[in-house]
C-alpha cells in the first residue's frame, strides 16, 4: 500500500450539495479525494469543478443504501492507502409522509441510506481512520436530529440515530487521535427536497413546488456549510451547527425540551420538507 505525503479524504454523496462543496473545499487544501455518489453524471460535474493538479481525485458509483457497494468502495480506498485522514458521511435522502400514510418500503429506503450507510461506511473505513495520526470522522446529522417534526418520522429517526451513533463513538474515541464530529445543518440550499420521496397528503405537492418552498427557507449555501464544517472539524469540535435556524432550534430544545412543538408547529408549513 502506498501513502502519499498529502492527506486523504473520503466523501459520500459528493455529486451535489454539501458533498460537492466539501470536495471543492478539500481540493483547494490539496487533500487527495475519494468521492462517491449514486449519480455518475453528478459526480462528473463535481470532478469538473476540481483542480486535479492540486490533489488526486478518485470517484466511484455507490448506492449508500447498499452495504456491499459501500464495502467494495472502502476496499479500493484501503488498497491504495495505509490511513485515511477524513471521512465525511454526507449522503442523504428525504421522505415526507404522515406516518399513518407512510410506506414502510420508503421508510426503509431512507433508513438504509441516511443511517445504515453511515454505520456501514464508518465500520469499513474505521481501521484507516484509526491509523491516521490525526483522523477525523464527520457524520452529517441534521437539526432534525435534535427536534421531531410532523411528516418527518423517517428522516427524524435516521438523523437522531446518526446523532446517537456519533456521540457513542465520541465517548469511545475520547482522548485518542481520532476526532469524531456530529454536524447539524439547518436549511441548506440543496436539491434534497426536489428529489425527496413522498406518500399520502405530502404527494399532493409537486417536486418543483416542494423545492421552491424549501429553498425559500433554506438560506445557507452549500459552500458556506462546507466552510463551517471544515472550521469545526479542524478545531476538533464534537458538535457543529450550521445556520441561524439550527442554532434557534437548538436553543428552543434547551429551554423547552418537551414542549417545543408549540413553536415548531407554527413553522411546519414552511419547514416540513427537510432540515
């Protein structure tokens, strides 16, 4: 196995949104990249935005809801490196439905990507992260990993689970060279709402209408999100909030831990699609 003198990073869901912005940010820092996404077209677009004279870029078509595909991708990274300095578990999808109308197939689809994908990827690449003199494991949860929102039972379940998983690893790796960070973005202007699955009443709204509504309240750009994530990651922070909305929701839950729904219900018509 050959290890360059540059640092290395792996990013899931690098074809768009925060994943693409992270790839650009890390590329500017001269960090060698291993990128995966479910869309080859989106991956190609990301690569076209990178300067490959700064660092190497390797891409793979991976469904992060498929354990075998994640493990195969991790095996290629392991074959090339004796350690990994950064892992960003970023890939995620959205699904909106009142639970009584929810499809368990769609619920499972989301959980496989948003939660199990994080677990599978972390498990597969953990030996490389442990081998780094200053490894960083960064799991993207959400502000919806702090508050429960109507129509988001699947997304809430996954993001709360990512938070719990990450905080457990923080306890296990406390005092070691591996820093574990949990990221809680608020509304980030990505295409996640456009590509979301829906059932029941939530399906009455078109994807385009859903996307427009979401982006009216998702004021933070992916570029800004990547900057905040990298600042927090490099500072060794255990928890990173992105956007004023994330900070507001976090504050509300501190002072109203069991009654915050009185406030979030008023915001629900604007924020039910994703967080």
